[in-house]
């Protein structure tokens, strides 16, 4: 798929930059997983966990520090290379990483896990959520669970520039898996770079129904009024994320889902 191939090239442009950034903050122990994620995951010590769309492995290795037996997956060659290097730098040799598109992972990887995990800014890069969900089911032990913490699509419909100025202005369609073409990549951890990249809108029902069709049952769906990055003029809320003070308890910015194998 031409869009996927272009996205690989785009993400490769910032792989090394992400490596240097996350190596610094992880060594300084100034980078931590979202406390909501840690609370909702529960005790993961000794559990096998596969982290889909792991980028350069910062969250994967943070989960390893919590005691999980981790495997990270990413479709970008540079990300996987630097994730392995980061694991070596941090002295976590037990962490393993696989280079693969999530939509074709089941063709090359057949192991199952106690936890399938993904978080924060990943769903927009998936053009087919039904295949995504079937991949999750194939990776999951019958006794395991899937967990996602992700940007709420309600936030994604607004005009970015207006939102950064504390204004609400509609820009993107919520329904129909709208395909967006961006002209930059990155920006949340390192400076963005000019390139073409594609992402796809998703609705809450798109995500939930895909998981149900794949044979999973929803344990919970939670919504939060904080965002995992500063979208402009937002205040930091502890280690949880960022919020516009005037929209506290008013707008959903992020959500989480836990799902298990349907009985």
C-alpha cells in the first residue's frame, strides 16, 4: 500500500532523533508512563506483553522496568534498530523487537501473549481496523487481555490552530475513515520534519466494533479530559497529560479500552 510505504519513509526520518531524546529522558528517569495506563494495566510483573506500534521502544522498555516480559513491534526499520540499541543502552537485554506492519504481523509471528498493549497516537496510522483487531486476537492468549489508551476522536475533529488558541472550530469529519495528508512528521518529542504522511480518522464505534467482530468482549471503555501532549496553551496535569482549564470535565481528549477474549 503506497500510503504505508510513504509513512515508513516519513517515520524513518525521525527515528534517530527519537532515540537520542528518549535515551536521555529514560537515563535521567524523567520519562514515565502515564499513571492512568499503569493503574489500568495493574500488576504486569512476569506477564508476557507485546507492544504494537512501539516506535523506538521508550514505552516498551518502561513496561519492562515494571516487570513485564516485553516484545515491541514497529513497521519502521529505523525504529526497530534504535529500539534494540536503546534496550542495550539501558541494560534490558530481555526486551525483543520485531520489524513488521501490524496488518501483516500474523503472517510472520505466531506467539501468544498475556497482554497485547498499544497507546497514545497509534490508531490513526492504521487504515484497516478490522485486520488490526484480528491481529490482536491472534496474539492474545485465551486468558489474556488487550489494552489501549488513545487520543479520543472527538478531539481529532477540531481545527488544530484554533484549538491551540482555546477555540473550538470544526475541521475534520468524524465518520467515514477520512484520510488526511500531512506535510510534517513528529513534533511531540522532537522537532518535526517536512515530508508527506498519511493518517486515517477513526470513530469510537469503529474501534469497539472491530474488536467485537474479532472475537473480543469489552471489559470497559473510559474517557478522560486530558491529552497526552500539549496541543497549544494547555496546562500540565501532573504526569497524566495536558488540559485546557476552561474545558475541564467538558471535552473528552483521550480514552482507554480493556478487552478480553469472548467466552
